[in-house]
C-alpha cells in the first residue's frame, strides 16, 4: 500500500534517521568544523564516551553493545525506532540509601502538613515520622508508604504538586553527603545516558518511585523529558475549578504499581516495545531486565551492585545490609544475573568517580 | 547548576532542534538539491502543505497556528519540547460509522471463536453478534462492548494479539466503501499529521479505542509509532511460558478508560504536558480539547463535524443520526466549540477530498 508506506516515511524517527544520515554526509563535506562545539558531536569526537568508568567487562559490554547496535549490517544492529533504553532510578541513577529520595520528600511534607492534622501525632505511620523514628520508617511496609504518599501527594492539582516537588528538589539536602539530593546522581550513569542518546537511543526512566515526583526534576537532572518518565502512579481526576478552568486533581488511589512485573507491563503500556538495553539494581528490576532480554533483537541487561561502603553504601549479599528493604538485592538476583549473562557493574571496581561533586574536593 | 543544564542539553529534543538548525544551515549552503527527494523537505518546498483542504477558516486556523508556533519571537511560539499534537482516531483520522473499526474486528473475532464457545449462541451480547443483529449491536452499552472486547482481546500474549490484529487490518474490508478499513483514513488528516511533524510536532493518537489494537496498524497507516498511541487499555500480566521465557498476557480487566475526562488524565499520565494542538470529533473528545485549551501557552483545538452524507456520513445535530452512540456529537458540543473558539471543520465544506482512493475513481 503506497499511502501506508509513505505515511511511515513521515514518522519523526524516520525523519530523525534521515537527518542523522544527512548530518554525517554534511560532516563528510567538511562542514564539521562549524558544529564542533555542539554536544551532539560527542559520539564522533570523544575518545572515551564513559570517562568515569574504569576499563573492565562492564564498560566493555556497554561499548560493544552500542557499537554493534548502531552498525548497519551487524547481526546485532538495532533499528533507530527500536533504540529504547530503560533505567531504574533509585540506586541506579541516584543514591537510594538510607531512604528513597521520594520518601524523604514525603516525610518533609508530613512534617509541613502536620499542624493541619493533629490526629497524625498518635496514628502510625504518621506518628513514626513525626517522632523521627528512623528505625520504624526503615521497615515501613509498601502499604505504609502508600498511605504516606496518598496523604502528601494527593488532593491537589498536578501543577500544584509539581511546584511543591520542584521546591523540594531545589533545596533539600542529604545529611550524609551534605549535598542536594539531586546532586547525588551517579556521574558514570549520566555519561551512559548521554552516550546512548548520542547514538540515537531514547532514554526512559522506569522507576518504582512516583512518576509525577520524578518528572519534577528529571529533565534538569538527567535530561529526560516528562514523556519518558514511567513510574508508579496514582489516579488523577478531571474536573473544573470554580472559574470553569479544567483541572486534573491527584487522587489518593494507586493506579500503576511500577515494580517487579509491573515494570515490564508498564513498559509495554507506555512504549509498546521491549527495551534494547536496560539498567537496574534491585529485585524490583529483575522483570524489566528479563523482559529486555526476552526478545529476539539484540539486547543488553545491566545490573548495578552497591558494594562501595567507602564512597557510598554496600548492601545486598556482599554488603552489611543483606535484608534491606531499600533497594533489595538478594543472592538469588546475583545468581540470576550470572545465569542470564547480564552485565554486572561493581560500583567499587567499575566506577572511577561516583559523583560530579567529587571533582570539587 | 551546570551539570543539570548540560544534562538538559542532551535531551533528544534538544538534539533534534540543533540538527534541524544545522539542516537549515546546510540547505542555506546550497546543499539542498541533493536532499530534494526527501519527504522532510516538504515544509520548505511545498506551496500548500494541506492540498486536500479547501481554503477557509478551518484550514487558515491550522496554518496560522503552526506559523506562529514555529516562529521564534512570536508571542504564540511553542518550544519544540512542547510541540505535542493529539488526535482522536475514530471519526477523526478514519471512518467510524456504522460501527467502530475495532467493534468490527471484535465481531469478526467472536464469529471466529464461536465454535469453542457454544454458550454464546444463547447469551447476549454474543447472541446478537452471532445472529448479525446489527440493530442490537448498534445500541450495545459500554459494558456490552467491554465484555466483547474482554472475550476477544484477552487470554493471549501481547505479541499473539498483535499478530491477530495485524492479520485483520491487512484483510478486513468495509462493505459500504468496498475498501480496507485501513484505507478509510481521511486524506486531509494525513496531510495535517505530516505537516505538523514537518514542523517539529510529535503526533499522538489519543483514542477511546483499544491501544494495542491501534498500535497494530498505526505506524503503517498514520506514521505514528507505538509509543505515541494512547488508548483504552486492559491490564496485562507478567509471567513465564513453560520454557521460562517471560510473557505479558492480556487480561480481561479494564485498566484505563480513555474517554471523556480519561483523555486528559491519560495525556497527563503518558506525556505529562498539555497538547499544543488537539483534534477531536465527538463528546468523548471534549475534555481533551478543553485540556489543550486550558494552558497558558499558545494552543489550538479543532473539532471535526461529520456533515457529508454524500461522501461519508452525516451525524450529530445536522445529520440524520442526532442520537448515534457511535461518535456522539450533541448540539451542546457544537455550542461549546463556538463558546471556546475552537476551529470547527465541516467535512463537506472544508475537505476537497476525503480518501486517497477517490483519486482512483
């Protein structure tokens, strides 16, 4: 059908691919110099796209995969339309210990809202938060967190929530590192994000954390736009303000639980394609990595292992916190990674530098 | 924060914008000739990007909006990251009468699966389908359709469903027009899709129809990739086949009802941005059009009116079917469009040609 195929030629990605080809020709025509300052040239110009990574199996696996995936004619070639890269966030792109960033945000919000809720002083889980009982908080169940998230993230419009969350992320500091939470992003992973994008991949966050919360800072921190943030969601409700303006109000009702199997389900829901490359770091990411690896096309699954007690935290079987509920990483997951031939990243051995702010020291 | 802004420069859209700028310079350097055959040059080369539209208010509203939205410095300029265009599908991109394409698909599937379900012969809604009772089918409730969709779209993997749906869309013919259903797409709307994409808009389908069904043909028919198809969804369930391969199985449980307020809710869920331009044709699209119009940025809402009984169908207040359940269009919606200053498209007056196959006649 001619009409159909001509319509297909009009996809943005088709256009992207042809633009890219054109740019390469343009560069071949020695016009390259005038573009030299452009970030997009990094993949052509830089010797090492991953300078914060030590040489080793993990780094090589990523470089090899991208080289093959972008080489037409390679039996591991991935067409540009299928260059989907998915990343867990907590513990994969930024620090998740001792509590997820969003949990800290929720705790800060409970404290800010407490004067309007005198009943919280005597009712758990609020009571534990208001009395700074970190031990109790560390063992909150998923239901406890749902309740806290519902109380702090609902009952306002999506725009109002975005503002509250953006204020928090611009100011809240982690006491251990004494840096903004948004500065606790892993420099090696920022390099991977940029490297993949330079090679035509679209980078998605696929997080158990709240979608709207992550969206409030993801573009500034990771260069990932709202439409590429998939997270756990609560329902919204369409309605009208008193003046007739349409509104979307956040409801305290869980909609998509983007953990475990939910990650594969939601990748299908949002993208409708399997990731070609996926990064995770805990049992909640296992199904996403399996799903990336389950297709017939070339793929790479990468599992990040927190084994650096000196520069960050060590947890999972090799660390001091084998049973942590924050970023659970079991021996079974480690075994599965070996069995499935996932690339395993040791933060201690594979990452030369963890944070951008280390340079300043 | 330097790191943050440098990350932002790495978004695909940032890259897209700089590539586009580069291409314009390249064209300025008289390299244009070698690209002349490329579709992407349409926006530079063609005198009229909407040749199937008659000159008139509706066409002019679209041309004016795009000209202003893409002109830096214009007070109606829309940054490339916000160039989101959303389209209802049934009755907006393709014919929806006398029954939605997906309803025909479901009916065909019920008939194909009937030998395995002897009980359907005596139970509604299946009975009505198996006895070709079109009158009963035309007044099926939403619940009836949910039941039919559940029986025909669930209990198989997403890949298997895609195959079944793709087979149908490659062969099923509409008896009235004697063409494939996938040929009953409106040529003027294909032009709008291409025109918007040529101007940096990303085009999304936002349909009350089933997401997975639409994805099975949307790329070929409209040039819209799976990740830009938002539709009504049923849950999927992650699991494993007997050989250990991961699977996603479609469940008969409604997940997102992408109609009415659900369209605005799901646009927020999937995209996290308001559409800059939105197209609809029935009461189920009203909230999407309102949501597009509710923001502060420049926007355009377009309502398509089926008033061409000769070339297609006439329904709504001006047509012979004021009470149709398929593409309901009330007088109230028409009044709302006037009040809100939406652009109203009369298919009869504004569209010179409806279908690509008309040329063949």
